C-alpha cells in the first residue's frame, strides 16, 4: 500500500481537528444519516409491535371478556417481562455503539453474547411470575373473570418470553453497526407469518385466546432465527461476530452496571403507562374502561414506533461519534433529531385527530367502545407529541451512557408527578379513563424539561473522552479471543 504523502496526512489531521474544535458539519448529511437509520428501525419496531396488536385484534372479535383478559395480560407481561428485557438490552446501545465507533469490532460479539446469557437467566423468574398471572391479578383487586382469562392467556405466552430477550440483543447488535435493513425485512416477514399462524391457531384450530397467545411465541422465535442466520452468514458482520467466546462469561458486573439503570430508565416509564390499564380495572364499568385503555395504549405504542426509531437512530449516531472521538458531530446529531421529533409529533397528532372516529373499529364492533376511543384519541395526540421528544432525548442519553441520571429523572417524573396526578384526575375528580391519560401527561412534561436541561448542560468533549475510556478499559486482550 502506498504511504500517504505529508500533505495528505496534514490535510486529514486538519479535518479531524476542525471537527473536534467545532467547525460546522453539513446538516443535510446528518439528516440523511438519521433518516436512513430511523426509517428501517421505525418500520422494524412497528412491524414487531404489530405481532401483539394483531393478536389483540383477533381476540377482540371473540368478545369483550376475551379482549379484556388479553389486554390485561399484555399490560402485565409488558410490566413484568418485556420492559425489563428491552431495558437491559438498551445497555448495548452504549456498549456496542461506542465500541463500533472506536473500531473495537470484536467487542460487539462479546457484548451480545454476554447480554443473551444474562437476559435468558432473567427470563426464568419472569416466566414463573407469568405462570401465576391470574392469582397475582386477583391480589390486586381485578375482576375475577378478567383475572382468570388473563391467567390462561399469560401461560400460553411464556414460550415467547425467551425469544424476546434474544431478539432484542440481535437487533441492538446490528443497529450499532448501522445495519438496519435486515432488521426491517425480518420483522416484516415475522409479522406476515404471524397473520397466518394467528388465524390458524385462533379459528382453524379452535384455540381462541390461547391460540393468539401461542402465536406470539411462534412469531418471535421466527424473527430471532431470521436475524441469527443473517448475523452468521452476512459479510457485514464478519468483523463483529467471530463466533462464541468464553469471554462472554466474564465481565457480567460491567454489563449490569449499565443494564440495571438502563432497565430502570425504560421500566419506570413503561410501567407508568401500564399502571393506567390496571387502574382502569378499578373504575366503574371496568370491562369497558380496561378495553378502551388497552386499545389506546396499543395505539400509543403504535405511534411511539416513529420516535422510537428516531431514538434508536440518535443513540447509534451519538454513541458511534463519541466512540470515534467526534463530539462536535454528536452534538449536531442531537440537535437534528430534536427538530425531527417535533415535526413528527405535530404531523402524527393531526393524523390521530382526523382518524379518531375510524380507529376504534379495528379493535371492536361495539359502538360504545368506538365512541369512547374517539374521545380518548384527542388526549393521545398530546401524549404522543411530548413523548416523542422525550424518546429522542432518552436516545441521546443512552448513546452517552447517562442511564443512571435518566432513570432517576423518570422515577421522579412519573411516580412523584405522573401516576399520582392520573389517580387524582381519574378518581378524585371523577374524570374516568380519560383522566388517567391527562395525569400522565404531567409526568411526561416534567421528564422532557429535565432531559432538555441535562442535554443542554452536557460537555461533549468530556463525553467523548469517557466513551474512549469505557471502550478500551473493557477491551480484552486479543490472545484471549483466540484461545
């Protein structure tokens, strides 16, 4: 290889220095990078979310009680299992993203294996809890009929729990490398397969709600297998996946130092939303309130996929740039994604308002349910706007490794402000289910204000130095990787 000339070397150093000291970077290029990442990630997240939505839709046409049972189970499963696994896997946003930016490609495979092992271990006690869902719901004062229906549904979802944790590890492993199209394609294939398997199990096999729950598990395992095959055969993962390594069994403490606050960061928010559905079961006419709250929560989750994709994209961009020692680029990426989030929230809010009288028919044939959903969607449009902003700021936090601070913010915003306000408006002021959403908006506003504050006060040069230290301190000697 021809050695670069002195002029070329000085020119490259000059470019690097300009970026580090803050010379402007092309905003248009940054927008393109983020949209290229966020588009497939949004589509993939939406398609993955469709798996549970399709099951709820199938169950909804079996009757009000099956819908209420499946809805409560989905909320309970999210609170006790799915949110925990997603949250812990978010540690890979920091670890894999910064390692990839620093050029330590071999670390990505080790981090992924370590996460897969730990998430599988965590899934065991969660599965035990799901097995006793019915009894747990009765202890919380839920309607006995709904609790019994939910308990049956939860037991048939257990096989999908172990696939879900592995799935999250594979998605973040690829996302950190900017490999996002396979995630979208695999999610699409799994969602299409889910339509078929759900119909077969629910109607053809006559399993009803149990078939819908089991179809979730089948589709998640299909999704995992597709991504696992891609990782092992694709040339894009040759440097980051070098096979199984004994190093994955070491360093669990280092991973958990990020994984535990990552889980708290996500769970404190997700749990507050799911608490709304559980509280709705204590309102007058619990079957109606629970069904409508579940429908609106599924709608929020569906809308959330767009800012979630932007949040995943900015997490990747910030972690990659900090790992590579480019703080100026990381700061620019943060500014761009906030503008994108505000624009997206405005557009989707208008769409929700326009479609509010149509959306309920996708879940239920009951006119009372459809009318109630239409009223609730006016509040949901506001929830989605502010939740989108916090989502991208949380993505910035994951890219920087601020999980501990963000977890404290979420804990205070939702459990000192959001949930108490929701209870006050819904029960004390007797606003009902709509009041639950109004109260949670207060928590989101506090969360956004605090996240904006810590982001504006960030020292990006210092964050780049911390990212470099994190990567190279955790990098194992290469001779260990080859033994």
